[in-house]
């Protein structure tokens, strides 16, 4: 491995979770700002662990290793570092050696860019605080990390907080911003901290249309204004449901959001469809099970074919039996990932050295 003998001036290491949006962000404006607000929760078992070391010796460069091997993702990291160097000029003074790995398969239907840029942003923000003499546990660390994570991947700004987060301006809180996400926790009904997420793997292949292209297609979308209005209404209704423990309303909004996201894809120009026949079969079976068993299960979907089956802690045994009995035949090689709402990022190294 190159660079192992160089003197390390600063170092930081973080584990950052991915997140799953309940109200979806789709479409960008300006630079990495959302057309509409979104609300998500972080996962517990799906995370990226990243270490950043700063070195001064030799020609300035960025070494990026993903799961032990040099990766083409390093080009995206270099562009990201160049972007944030306007806020952190010290970046130009150092060489970077970055190691990263995921706890989940790359094509698992989990947003790896969210956890990757979240972890990287936390490392860089912690180093920035250390270089400037600020306390590493200052509350502003999370806000700053969210802000720069957004510049790498929009949804990454929601991954730096535990539990639930909102990104984008809304009427719910004055502190809501397009620049960064905020954590929401006060008054949330306890049931929602028992959320479980069974990720049903329909297809692990590369998507035919990337999320970046999909976001761009919202610029001239015929339903753009209606979608923005719908997202604002849905985030208000969802938050109210989370405060009151109204599971029926929660289910209605979350499923509406998932299908609306894919409706935007199907009605864009050019249009595209990411759902597969087995995706639709899983949705149908989840709804039938909910009606028949009177158990509050629901689905959400990111920009891909895989289905996130959401349910609550008290129903875990019944739902897992349902998955094994009725759903696995529609999953690729019977694969699914067992996850839940998480407690947020973890500092792996106490502070930069």
C-alpha cells in the first residue's frame, strides 16, 4: 500500500449510516439544493466507515482506497475536496490518504453515497475543528458536517444525525434549511423509534438511469410544481402522524411518497421505469398482508427496484415469518437485509492527532 511510511499530521475516522427517506427529495436547484423538503431516518446496520489521514510530504494528491483497493470513486472525492476547499483553504496544503468500506453490498438498494459522503464529511469537519482549535464535540460540528456532506451527495446531509432528520425549507421549523439537514426528536411518538426496515433485494444490478440524471429530468418536468406542493403537504402530514402516533396516516403518506417518486420517473421526458415485476408483486403482497393480518406494515422505495418493508418492533416475529413464507421467492437469490432505525454516526478515533 502506498504512502504508509509518510508522517501523518492529522487523522480522523468515522462510521456513518445510510438513511432511507420517507418523504422523498427529487430534483435539484442551484448547486445541490433540493426542489422539495425530505424527511428520513438513519439505518443501524448499513454504514460506511471512513478514515482520513493528512500528509504533507511529496506531490499533492489524493489516495482513495475502497475496501482495500484503489477506486475510481477517488475522482469524485477529489472534486468534492476542491469544492469544499473554498470554505477550508487548508485542504490545499495536504495530501489525503482515505480508506473506506461499507457494511453492506454496493448494489444492495441502500444509498451508499449518503453514508460515504456523510462519513467523509464528519472526518473532514472534525479535522477542520482541530486545526482551528475548536472543540471536537461542539454542536456546530454536526451542522457543518451536514452542510459539506450535501455538497458531495444531497441525501448525505441527513445521515450525520441519529434517528430522524429533515432537509429543505419547510413551514415546520424555522431552522429547516436547504443548506443542511436538522435533527428532529422532540415529541416523536415512541413507536417510531422501534421502526424496522427489511430491505428486499429484487435486483442488485446497476440502474439503467442514475439518480443524478433522474434529478436533472425534474428541471422541465410537467408535474414539477404539483410534486413540490405534494411534498410540502406530505411532510406536514407525516410529522403530525409521528407526533400523534397515527400509524394509518403514517402508512398512507409514506407509500404515497414512494409511488410518487416512481411516478415522476415514469412521466419524465425521457421516461424510465426502475421497478421490476417482482417489485410490484412484493408491494401487492405487503398490502394484502396488512389488510389480512391487521399488522401495520408498509413499503417505501428509493430510486431503484428494491423494496423497503417497514414495520414496528412489536410485530417483528410475525413480519419476519411473513417475509420467509411469502416474500423471499421474489427476492434475488432469496436475499434480504435486516435493519432498523439507527443511533447515528460513531467516532471511531477519539480525535485527530
